[in-house]
């Protein structure tokens, strides 16, 4: 029974093991660069990057070998485990946020939705697909297939979002509270795998915690902000390592942070007039739900995800690296995690409405058709990668 119960997790692992191995084998991506960086660490030519955990885990599981074929398989396995984690955690979040709903076949529906979320992508349009010949660059998808560190951090980012969301509802906490320390561990794990989500987590979480600040409860607020303080400290150390000491850098020229022109990175790939359209097609499902259901703006999980997304877009609009990494888009990665969280919380808001006559209403059909369109866009993207040999 246990094996059958976990059959969906096994299927996801095997499917993604095949997909990741195929992508690494036949499509030039960041994964190959990351594997080469591990080889350089083993040969003494370089040191680990400050966000080292993915590289270290692959190295350990490869027995510190420089056999690239072995590292390819290990990387595919690690990324597949991370994706299964993302799948399992998403099922848990959907289940717990819809616990009061009276849905028929709820377990099966949750599995189908969570599986669909693994593939959901920005919806292409005629101009982007045929004129620009782009599906990824210039868009904000909720999944990537080419960057191993972002894929690896996903389950930990979703867990951090979920645990922090539950912490908001607690009136009184102490430093001995287990949840506080779980959040701290998740913050640190995010930073040492890929810090992108923490860029938005720190300011948005601080804002929400202090929104109704009362001086008489300052100790309680200080404890709630303790994970934010720890995260800020680790992030500062990482900033100094990357931009001051250039630890593990693959470039000889120094990089730094600067303020760019609005949406400079996006406009390197798409025209300025098309930027708002690109965002609309990237977030079509949650935007449509907001248009049809104004009450979603009072739904706390969705609002938290929306705040994170808005702040993430603002970061990517103005913060760029100055130097050889200026157009690497390293301050856009947080948007992909936030886009996923926005889709996830939109689904948890919409699912309980799938009952009675509502499930066959025009509104319901339109909204779930948009979700399906996001999913089919992800499948189309995989075919595009296969036929073009590019992830762009």
C-alpha cells in the first residue's frame, strides 16, 4: 500500500531523471558550466562559490571524482530529488490550505494540480514565438530547466514561504519556539544553495511583521524578526564574498552591483513596449483570478505571494550587476520562485470553488482553461528546447 501511495512521487522522480539527463546531454545550459566548476574545484583551479551547497552535494555523491559522465548522472538525480520535494511540498500546501473544502476525489485532484504546476510556464503569443523566437528570455516563467541551483533551492523556498506564512498567524513566540528555528534553518539553506528568494523574503516579511507594530510587544516582534536578522547577516557575508573578494568567480574582471535603467535586462531581449505584455502572459492565471474574484486580495497566502512577486519584479527592474555578469540576469531568479508561489496560492484559492454548479460555470471554465494553457505552454517549451537545442 505504501508503494502504491507513493507511486506518483516515484513517477515524478523517474520522469524528471530522464528529462534532466536528456537536457544536460543535448542542450547547452548552466548545468554543464556548474559541473565544470566542480571539476575546477577538484583540480585546485578554483574554490567553491559562496552559494556552495548544490556543488558540494554533487561533489560528495560523485566521490570527488572529475568524471563528467558520473557528475551528469548525479546532477540529474539531485535535481530530480529536488523536484520530487517541490511536488510533495506543493501537495502538502494545497491539501492544508483546502482542508475545509468538500471536494470529490480531493486527493487525486491535488496530485493532478501539483503535477501540472511542475510544468506551468509563461504563455507564448504570436509575436514572442514567431517574431522574437523566444519563450524564456523576456518572460517570467514559474519553472526553469537549465539552472541547477534554482531547481535545487525550489523545495526549500516553498517550505520557507509556507512556514513563514504559518508564523504570521502566531501571536506570541519565543526563541525556544521550534518554528522560529526551522525558519532560520530554511533561510540559511536558501542562502547557501541560491540566495535569490531571500532577496524578496527579507524585506517583504519584515514589512508584514511590522505592519501592525505595537511598542508594548516589541520583544515578540524582535523574535519574529530574528530569522530576518540571521538572513540579512548571512546575505551580507555572501555579498562581501562575491563582490569584494570575488570568491569562486569564473571571471577575471570584477563585478559589482549598480542601479540600471528600468527593466534593462528584459529590454536586452524584448522591445520596451512589449514588457507589460510579457508580464501579462507570464501571470495570466493569477491576473484573471484577481479580475474575477476580488476577495482573493484578502486571501493571506495569495497576498504574501503577491507582495513577494511585486518586490521581486521591482528588484529585477532596477538592480543589475556591473561588469562581465551584467546581462546574466542574476537578479531575476527570485521572480521565477515567486511566480510559482503565486500560481500555487491561486490554485489553493480557486480549488474550494470547484463544487456544486460552480465547477461548470463560465467563470470556472475560463480560469481553469488558463491554468491548462500555462501547463501546455510548459510542454510546448520542452518541445521547443528539443527541436532548437536552446533554452531561450
